[in-house]
C-alpha cells in the first residue's frame, strides 16, 4: 500500500536580507586594509608611530562587525502548509533549532494593524503564538501574511473536495 502524497500549499524559507556578498566583503576589507596601511605609513613617516596601531584596530573592528553581521544572517525559518498541518522550523544564528507542527484547521495567522516596526507576524493556535520573520521588512511581513492566509484557506478547502 503506497502512501498518498500530501499537497503542499506553501513552502517558504525565510532568511534575513543579505546586503553584501562574500566577494563584496572581500573587496571592502581589501579597500579598508589598503587605506589603513597607506594612512598608517603616512603617519609613521611623520613620526607618529602609535597611530599605526589604531588604524589596525579600526580595520579589525570593521572586520569583526561584518563577521558578527554575517553570523546573524544564518537565521532561517521554514513554513510548510498542507491540508493536515502547518509545520514551522526555525534555526537561530547560534545553530539551535525548534520544530513545531500545528493542525492547519485551527491555525491562524495574525499581524497587528497598522503595520509598524513592532507589529510581529504570528502563527497562532489556541493561546500559543509563534512569531515568524522578525527580520523581515514591513512590506515583506504584509506579503507573507497574505500568502500564508491564502495557503491556509486552500489547505482547509481540500477537506471538502473529496
């Protein structure tokens, strides 16, 4: 007996927006390194040798800030909606993971109106709410709200087709 394959109404992977590619990061760090080196050599030729160390610290601080930003961009949320369930998978930047499965018949999606920076997109079930897409922009949250609502409506209607 073969298992009937479930129809997936929504399968979305949410990740933070990436403003800089690895190649762009290498270019920026090269420019910062060269500028720091040239400026440091200019100050060294004037006899201000301690300044060279501060240019090195500035370049190191910029490098560390980018690395911290890239680590935060490893966050990921996956939403899968079928007629049976809404599955949420969230991986934090530190690598910890959380899985939740809710019945699609009783799940709802909410976003506080008017949409502001403190309006969180939530998938709710009973008294429990799961905030999704904290890193999304306001228009992206609104768009995801509409997509999840439409997928939930289609998933619920599947019950009545057979």
